[in-house]
C-alpha cells in the first residue's frame, strides 16, 4: 500500500514540475501569403450630378491600408459593347465622371477597370425599372413606434410593376430653417467667417436671433411595416407581398431633428434598386453589425465583379415634394 502511495506522489511531483514547460510553449503560426486583387465600388444612380468609382485592392492582414487605393487605373462604363462613359482619376483612388446620362431599361451595362499590374475586372448590370412615387403625405406626430413613442408620419404611395421582382428603399431629405442665437452675457463682435452676414463686422446683443438659414437633414426613416428591412443607413423592402399592386408604406422620424415651425419641405425619395444593390446592402449591413461582436458569424459582403471582390450596382429614383 505504501508503495502505491509513493508512486502516486512521484507522479504528481513530475506533473507539476512539467507545468512550467507546458505553459511556456510558443507556437509559431505562419500567415499565408496574400495575393491582392482589384476591388472597384460603383453605385450608379443616373440622377446624381457626378458619378464616382472607387478603385482599390484587397489587403492582407499585415498590409498597410495606405497602399489600398489604385491611382493608375483606366475606368470606363460600356453599354452593349459601346463605350458609354469614361472616368478621370482625382484623389485617393476616386475616378469621377460628370456626364449627364439616361439609362435604358433592357440595356446591359458593363463596368471595366484596367490596371497595369492586375487582370481586367468587369461587372455587369441591367438597370431596374424606375417606379413612380404617386403621392406622399405628412402628419406631425401621426404615429407611434414599437416602444410607444410619438413620431412624425410620412405615408408613401406607389404602383408596383407586375411580374418583376422589385427592390426598394425610402429616404427623406428635410429642409429645415434653423435660427441661430448668441448665449453670451456680453455684446459680441461677429465676423463673416462665422457664417453671419455679408458685411465686414456686425455687433449684436447676446441672446438675439441674428440669422436664419436653410439646413438639410438626410434621414433613413423607420417603419412598423413588417416587410421593412433595416439595413445600415437604409430602409429597404421587396415587393413579394404586393407584386403588381399599389402599396402604401408608412415611415416615421422623430421631432428631435426639428425646432417648432422650422420644417419647410420634405423631399421623399423612392429608390428602385437592382438585385445586386439589394444583396450588397443586406450583406454589408450584416458585416457592419458583426464588427463589435466577437461571437458573431463572419459576414461575406456580396460582390458581382469578375475578381470576386468589389461591387457595381444601378439604382433609379423617384421624388415627391411635401411643401409647408
């Protein structure tokens, strides 16, 4: 019996003496070599005043982000094998065109990006139908959110084309007349570089309204409608439940963006997205939502480029103004 006790004691002593070596082991992990590929980004809306293509390359885990942008690319947009637009490089991998363009409905558009050190990258899009926004109305504090808080209601009416899968988003542009005050206790000298007046100097009394000007707030509204999908900076929805029918989408925003009587105009925008635009925004939103969660599943951002990195999408927009 004593023999077994001695053996067991020696076993424990040997185990603890080896712990230091066990916990001090260093395992070297060899990071695989990364081969960069071109990743262009172009969200094309023909109503924009200028069109921007971002051209960069993918990076390895140890690469510097300073080397991400590509400044020596040739960027062009083709329509049915005919060159349609050309883009000039400005700064930081941004290629810009200011051409005013009209897009067909069934035409095929191809983005082509050529760089000296990489293979040509292409991406193909067919424009979505532009769906007309028939009417939009506003009611101050006309609804409540899911938590019971009062909110301003905007109701959007549209007619969905039949037999076509359509992807939409709604955004609001508020024109707000803001008043600016000085809260100093003393008389204040105001100079033009503080956006006051056109004269050289103006002296005003503290607490006096000295100017009002129009500011703009761009809002992605919320909705209680179950078909609404909240992406990163986008409220999107699909026509699965109302294909070929008229539909009213009720959206809302809060009064915290407004002073009393300050709202002068709301521009309601109904964006018609291509399928690739919808899939990109959905996957990009999942990617953003996973950034601060170490337990979230990795999100793969949708790409339609030949390099399997980057995105080319087309959207069309319909607008309706509500003036107060």
